[in-house]
C-alpha cells in the first residue's frame, strides 16, 4: 500500500494510473475509520482497479465552535486497517497542504440544498465539504467515489456539485452501517460516555417508528414528527435538534407523505451531535 | 475537425484522448474570434497533441445591465477560421447545456483578487468566469490551457483557482495581440463606430506613456496615473473608469513603483467598455 502526503505526488500517481487504463475508486474520509468506511472501501475494491482512501480532517467544514480540534484522529490504526483491507493508496495530507496560505477559491453550493437542516445549523459546512471534495476529485481523478447514506444531505450536495461542475465521476451512495442496537456508525460515537452510548440508539428507534407509522398509512408529516419528538423527549440525555419528513431529493419538508420520504433526525447526546436518517418507501 | 455541442460527448472524447496518451490544449473563448484568440490557438497547436477550442458566451459572467444579449456571435465564421487553423475539436455548447435548470454550484474566488478593478465594477463577474472555466477544465481535461494577457485580472484569478482547487492543468498566459495602432484586439472592438475606433488607441498610448515615465525613473504611481488621466481626458469620446499602477500579483495599487508594475486601464468609448494593461519592468 502506498501512502501519499502531498497533492502533487498523489496527482502524478493517479494520472499515471488513468493513463495505464486502470479505473480509480475514491473513498473520502476524515479518518478514525469504522465499519461504515470499510463498507465503502469494500464497494470500491469490488468495482475499481485501484482504490484510493483519503484521510483528511477538513478544517473548512467545521464551524468556529465545532469539534475540529477534538475530532478523533488515529492515522496509524487507520493505515493498518486499510492495509489489511487491500486498499492500494492512502492519501493523507496535512491541512497546510490542502489549504496553503493565501488559499481563496471555494466551491459554493447555492440556492437550495445547503440552506436547510445541517446547512442551517452549520453555516459554511457544505461550502467546506464541496470545496474539499472538488479538490480530492481533481487530485485523485476517480471514476467512482463512495459516500455513506448517513450523511444524506452531504450526498445530495456532492452529487449536485459533481453534476453542475461536470466532474466525470460517478457518485455512489452506500447504505448506513449500524451497531447491533441500531446506532449509526460514526467517528463521533467515540465521544459518548457509557450512559450516552446506551441512550443514543433512541434516534434509530425513532426513525424505525416513523417508518412503521408511514408504512401503516400515515400521510401527515406533522403526526410523524410529533411522535419522534415524544420518543426522543422521553429518552434521557437526548436533546432533539430537528426531526423532519422531507422530500428525498430536495430535503424540503413535505406537506403530505407520498410513496418516498426521507426522515431525518439530528440530536445532541450530552455534548455530542449525532445525525441519522431513513429512506421510507411504500 | 470535430464539433461537440454537449458536455457528455466532449467529456467522453477528451477522456479517450487522454487514455490514448495524447496531451490536450484548451483555448477557452467566447467566440467572435480575432487574432488574439488565434495566437492562443497557435500556441496550443505548437505544444499539445490535440487542441480544443471552446466557444461559449458565458451568461454567468455578465451582469444584468451588461452586454450579454448583444455580445457579438458568429459561430459559422469562427468554425471556418478554426478549421483553417488546424484545430482538432470545437466545443460549442448552448447556455442550457452548461447551466441547466436547477444549476446551483458556483466556484467563488474570495478574499482578494476578485474584489478590485473589474471585480469592483462587475460584481459576480469573476464568480462566473471561475465557474465556467472549472466546468470547461472538467469537460475537456486539458494538460494546458491558454489565456490572453489582455484580461490580466482574469488570468491571475484562473491561475489561483486552478492552484487552489488542484486542477492538474498548466495555465499559460500569452501576450496581448494589438492592431497596428496599438488598440488591443477584442471582440468588443466591433461595437465601435468609426470615430470611436479612431479614438480608442489613446488607451494604449497612455499605457506606453506610463511605461516611458516609469522606465525614466518615476517611482510615484500617483504621478503616473495623473498623466494617464490627463491623456485619456484629452482624448475625445473616452471616459476613464480606472487607471492604476498595481502589484502584478495582487493587483493592489503600489505605494512606490519597484522593479515590476502592472499598469491597468479601463475606459468607456461611447457605450463600449474597453480594458487594457501593460507589464512594466525596469
């Protein structure tokens, strides 16, 4: 397995790989890898001739009062895991390599998706995401790039960005990987105390309840979100930020639930912010 | 010569070209080609195995009250010229192909170069430029891209954009091509009446004068711009918008002229807006 630290080396290598006629799969991560990431890696290994995993905690997507400094980092362990998985290349640049002094060009999603939910709570977050993903696409020149459904809004914004800016990369969204009790795998789960960890699956249980209500015929999104509120309210240590039944493409709240809806929840568990979502079809 | 109208066809063709190991030179234009463009074409033909010329009047870089509608278009003549020049591929999309309904991702230069001169007078102009050039880079996958020094600020912003977003393309800036009386070649020169056309070279003459003053030892930019103002003021039909002696990298006005300075002028000739500049070294 090769490890590149500079954009220049990574770029030269990916261009050479493409010239040699090999396809490249990219799995962009912020490290502290869990089974969710590894499922993306597996998908890439199964469909691309060369798999690049990027590990970069992207400062541009963290707000000033967010957890950039304490975000979990464990590069050595990540590298060992990826080596075991059969990954070909790890791209692990430093922040100053990706955002050198004088950096000033951003990729800005505008006029829709980035305004709601995570975008409303985390201003500038999706600008940071779109910018770093555009950079990673240019550096690694992938045929395919793999993202997890847990970050549903991020997936939609990246798909739109790739389409709008004509990146010739296929964006593949993989299902959320969960713990046995339903909690979505997330690097941020490591922040949770034992008690918080025990309480956190209430988010998934609320999504399951929403799914059951809708499958049983509930068409009123307000009725569904009211039940989610109650359920999260009953769970100790959880503090709901939002619960919404939205259009799966626009993420705008629906007035009446149709054949496909996306239920999204964000909640604080102690000081940790967790998000999850479920696509509900009937 | 091949002509592509869709990003999809162009993209497939350029990927195939790169896979075949051939280098691609891109000359982005808004059409209505003149000798300035053809000098870029010649540079590309001389240094790349395949030359793509894009012809696209980019709505995103025109302000609401600017000349998008009347901007000169002459696709048939352009195509004939390019065919004669030996160009391999013309990419000539419609506006709806580049900006389909729901387009919402822009590339935004921020925090510097885009704020001054043209950026101050034409808000959003460089956002439009950076966005379309990023799109063209992704669609045509060039090794090299050629731009004219006449649009000095555009050149700097595109270089910065390519660097910040890690496009693996070399940006080459070619000298301004001029009429025999010194007027910089520009598609907008076609707007000029005979009288205006006769008056317009005063812009170049003012730049030459600035050059002579500086070469003779003038260090005070205010003294130089005062003389430019006088000279443009004396020329009938000309209305100065800005005249500045700037740092060639940051485009900020210099306090004292050093070994390299960029003199930039924008002026209206009747209703036509013309820009020009000269790099002065001593």
